């Protein structure tokens, strides 16, 4: 009987923990008898001024001058480091059957005296996100107060202090190369383009494609044990097409996933909320037009604790890959290795999610508290700073040319 009782306690603990932690996981539990809470996740890089690529829907009939573009058909690919995402941690059943609906949603940023940024949604919105404009300036050394509210949940708030700039990184070594791979046989709707923007869904006489790669080893000095970092890889092509006055366009800079080959500083990978990589465009040929959808993948970044850096110098070797089939941009002029300095609360938030993911299938695993700085709800809102290491690749050749 005692054994059964202990197992029952374990089952109850696991169930309760799953309910609490579901905001950051894939599983959801809908309990109408529990209060709804707002979950907010966002790290705003105040130094990021890169114009990232977005998806578009080219339509031959929409523009007589440039018939293959449809500037009004932009799809926000969510590629950004200046966004805050909102969802519900617990969800009451609405009469219309929708989930994660925010009613009378309002978001504010204050400097402690005045509201300096206000966003209000008059209509019901599903899982809203806030995009902080690139020209909105955060002043280093100041505190900022974030708040959000909606009709059926408690208001949330977070106090953010801007961390110090990360150290200057330097390049240790660079190795580039190519791999020749077979084209996928199951789906032939992969992106191909000739000069002047003329689209072809497929090049029939081609059975292979080129995947370029770069092994990048970089270092930076760190003398602050109270520092926390995450790393991004950004590819910039030779050219981009601007589609609107906000500098959004296609074939512009984009995040790339990477792998860590070697490092002297132990860390962990986790999915970065708000980062999405544009994997490739899929074009469908109909009778009168081409349409395209944007195939995306989640972005994973590497997190480290500055106090774990041995000897005051962190060294990391990463592997980057790009091609014209799976990755956008296909042609990289240069790469940016970005070091982002993040608040301690943000590091602990992602570390707790990582630990939970590692132990959630272990019934005897340690219970994990999801850290964060959002009062009245769940999640983390933080301000970050970054520095980029620019690495020239100078890739040449046409789309199916296997040479640099």
C-alpha cells in the first residue's frame, strides 16, 4: 500500500508540474477552473539594425511592370530580435471555440514617469506579438517598465535594465568548402531563379545541388562573471530586393542554424522564441501565376554562463551550412557571428526550459521551476545588447555552380 501511495504522489506531482510548465512546452492543458495568465517571451536587442528577409507572394497578374512581385502580399516571417510574443498559459473555453484569444489587448513601455510606447488592439487577436520599431531608442543605464493587459486575465509587468555591451569578438580560424548532394525526389517545388527575376520551379537537367559550409572559430575575452550570452549566425546575400518603405524584402539577411564543433565553455542549445529561419521558398505553378509559400524552421541558439568561461577567454568553433534548396540566403556575401549579452533572468528562463525538456520524461526527475521576470503571469521580457563579428565569404558562381 505504501508503494502505491508513493507512486500516487509522484503522479500528482508530475501532473501539477506539467500544468504549470505547459506555457513553455508543446503540450497544453485546458482547465476552465484555473485562472488564465498571460505568458510573454521576448528579448529585445537594442543594437540590432539589420533588415531581415520576409516571404512574399509573387503574382504575375498583380503588377504589370514587375509581374512576378506582389508587394502587398508580404508574409511576416517573424525573423527578428525585437519582438515580444504573448499567449495564454491557461485558456477558458470561448463560445466561438477559439484558443489563445486576447480581447482588449494593450501593451505599454514606460520610463518610470511616462508611457513612451503604447500599442492597443481594439479587436480580438490570437497570440499577439509586438514588434518594437527599429527607430525606437532605448538608453543604456536606464530602467524600463513593460506591461500588458487583456480583458480576461491579470495584468502582467516586467522591469528591465539594459546589460553591458558584450566583449569584442575576434576570428581565430575560418575553413570553407562544398558538398555535392542529390536533389530531393519527393518534392520538386524548390526555388530556382534565372537573371532578371524569372522564376522556374525546377531545372529538369539538374540532379544535384551544392551545399556550402564554413567552420568558424572565434574567441572573446570576458572578465565579468555576472554575464550571460547567447549566439546567433546571420547570413547576408549579395543583393536583396526591398518591397516596402520599412526596408522589408526578399533575399535579405536571415538567421541560420549552426552546430558547435568545439568549445572550451559548456553551454546548451535551446529554441529561441522569436527567431525563425527561412528554409526555402516553395513555388507552385498555376495556369496564370506563380505563388510561393515560405518554409520555415525554428531557430536554436547556444547559451552560456560567463562565470563558466575558463581563463577569461571563451573560444567556440561552429559549423554553418547554406544552399539553394534548404537555406535562405542561398548566396552568402558575408556572415555575422553575433554575441548577445542577455539579462540573468533570460538565461535562467531558457536554462529552466532546457532542463525541463531534458527531464520531463523521467518520472523521478527533479521538479523544475520556470524562472522569469514577468509579474502576474509567466515568461521573460528582457533588453539585450550585441556585437557582430563580420566574416567575408565572397561566394561566387551561379545557383548550380559547385564552385566558389
